[in-house]
C-alpha cells in the first residue's frame, strides 16, 4: 500500500522543521510539501528537508494546494494520500491510525475529527470557529445524508483511485465543501476517526475578508449551494436551496 503524505504550507517558518522531521519518521513512503508562495523563510528551511516540494510562485490558496496533492498522488501511482497541516495542530504520530483504517480496505475517505470523542489534552478552539464548523457540518449532514462531526479537518486519508474524475474549482478554504459534495456524488465510503484537537495559536487568521466570521460563513454556504446545484443530478435526494438567513446570530456563539 503505497502512501503519500502531503502537507500544504504557507509562511510556516515557525513549525516547518519540527513538523516535517516528525512526519518523515511516520510516513511509510514519500512526503510532499506544497509551498503556497511563502514569503518568509519557509522555502529556505524546506531546502534542508529530504522531501519532495511543489512551490507556487504566488499564494494560490489552500484548495489549489490540495488539488496539487491529488494530482501528484495520481500521477505517481500512489494507493493512498494522507493530508495534514503544518502548524502543529495535527500530530504526525496519528498517521498510523489512518494507515490502519486504510488497511481494512473498507473506506475511500478517512476523515479526522477533532470532535468525534474527547481526547486527553484537547485544546479549545475559538468559539466562532467551532460554531461555523458545526453549522456547516449540520448543513452537510442534512443535505447530503452524511454523519460528519468535523467539516473542515485537514487531516484525512484518501483512496487515490476514488479521486479519479473529480473536478475542483475552489482554490481557497471552502475547498472541503466541494470535496464533500463530490464524494457523495461518487458514492464514496466515508468514515471518521478521532484526532486530537490542538490550537497552539488561537490568533491565527484566514486573511482578508474571511477573517470576518459572518463573511466566512456566508462564503462557505455560497460555495456549498453552488456545488450542490452543479452536482444535483448525481446526488441522492439532494436538498438544493439558497438563502439561509443572516449568519450574524452565530457570531460569538460557542457552538471550526
């Protein structure tokens, strides 16, 4: 079972050495880092690591980095792709749990969940982030018949063959919404496994307008609505609707 571990990064000079060195210890095969146009010392620090690197000349977005990882895994003939973040929110030691789940051959998508069960040492995410995550997860579950508890966790394992034929246009942080819709449209077998909830830096931001919680929630719902409409003929009893009311009631509510 050939497995590629891919790590999208952007300005991660603080964490890149420690994270990549730990990932290499637990990755069964190759490690790929997608540097999304970092402007700090990340590129120089990556040059010290024995990993493959894709570098964007400019910042192109999280979704574009994920699409690059999908293409690399497919072209190089990997069986599985594991993606994870580089800000120490995902523990490299947990890679083994994804490999174990993949080895059962029961699933096409194994998604990490920070909310599936209580884990000792869990951190506390910013209230608005968790509220938005739970709201979008509820939308996905209602409209797609899913049962996900964590809509945005980037710690996932994908059966590479199952990704064939998927077509993504979302280059930013709303990429997971396109993915979930297309995964259901392809009738992929999806499960979640618990991962530790770690927030070392609650001041980290999304950048630009998405720093506003209400703007971010509205954007996520816009992308979800558009993808549901685009894939409606391949979805079982999909609920396509627009107009969710004002998202401002969520701001500050502790319900990503």
